């Protein structure tokens, strides 16, 4: 099973740490290989199929590499992309603008987050 193109694109900007959290919340442990370095520092982040784990699983890497089971790659991509955007949105809080909290924003912050995502294309 190939990794769907939409999932591949969604996974590209998501840090391995965020993917690890999403998978942990789904009961998956030991999905990360830590301390991996690219041979070419200018190369794009690797996102693709993994044969060494299970045929069709996705491997996503930065300094760590995360294995995502093929059957949940689309769901994990969707959740992780939103989680990463929400964490980036938290930077607004650091700049002095208050929001209720990055994991449970209030109505006002939810509307601001939705508008910010629209503006950022995320």
C-alpha cells in the first residue's frame, strides 16, 4: 500500500515529536528512532514508505524517525498537521496575546485559530 499523496504532503512539515505524541495517544509505543541525521543537510525531510517496519508503513524523519502504520497514516497526518499548527499558533501567546490554551482554546481563541490557519494556508 502506497502512502497517499495527501497524507505525504501533510506529514512533511510535522515534527517527529508531534507524530510520536499522536501515535502514543492511539496506544502505539516504540515508534521512534532517536538521533538520526541526514547525510545531506540540504536534503528535504524524508517522508515515504517503510519496508523495514511493515510493508506500506510511513517513515517520517527529522532528527528522529517515526514509523506510522499504513492503516492510520491519513488519520495521523490530519491530526498531526492540526496539532502542529496549533502549537505554532501558540507563538501568539508568547508575543503577549492571550488565548485560553493551545489544547483547549476557548470560543474566541478557536475562531482566531481558524482565521489564522486560513490566512497561513494550514
